[in-house]
């Protein structure tokens, strides 16, 4: 093995030079690993009151105490349920009541009273329209229309009632005629 070692400087004994170089290298490595830094780059130490974080511990303890209290309440309720006959109280005794119900009821009564008063005023008032005058005017207008019309109303109906129409009807294999008068008595 000593023959394969090539020292940097010419030496008389390669084997001894290899051992010396190896011990020097190990000594150097030991010194490097044990060396301390000259510059302090650790930074400032955190103060102990910031490291402890007492407020966080206090909040955590309060939260845990609330959880413990809730757990005890639930355990007592479960114990009551286990000790009871197993009936569930599911009736809601509280009824929803609007805070504005009285005001709305008063407004409704006020509106209904006003409506009643309006209704009374309307029903007690006499009509201003004269229906009889309208009917008389209509009769006059009808008479004038019939007087000036070329074909008076009702003439077509009177003429239709006077018309006779013959129909061919088959009875017992023979043809016969029957007559019907036109008008309102016409059937299917």
C-alpha cells in the first residue's frame, strides 16, 4: 500500500511519509471540528418573559376550564336521562310573540274603522244619476232609429216566421214531403 502513495515532495521513505501525512491530516480535522467562531453570529437571546408566553397559557387554561364545565353539564344531563323513565320532553312552552304585534293590531283597527266610515258615507248618499231619464232617452233614440232606418229592426224575424220550407223525408221506403215554418220553433 505504501508503494501506491505519491507524496507531494520527494521523500526517502514513502511508508513513513504516508503515516506522518495521515496523522497530520487527522490532527487538522480534529482542530477544525473543535474550532470556535471568532464572530458571534448567534443573535440576541430571547427574553424569558417572551419565551414563556403567559397570556397564551392563561387563555388556554380558561378554554380548558370552559370545556371541562360544559363536559360536566353534559354528563349531569346524561345522568338525569339515564335515571329517568326515558321520556323525552319535546314540548316547546315558549310561544313566538312579535314585539310589534300590538302596534299592528291598532293600525288594523284604525284602518277597519276608516273603511267602515267610508262604507257608511257611500251607502247613505243618494245617487246622482237619474236612471229613468236614461231609459226615456234610450226609448226616444230607438224610435228615431226605427223611423229613419231603411230596413226596420224585427222585420227579418217577422218575415222568417211566415216562410214555409219543404223537406224530403224517407218513411217506410217511400219519399214524402213535410213542411216546417222557419223561425224560433225550428228544431234539429
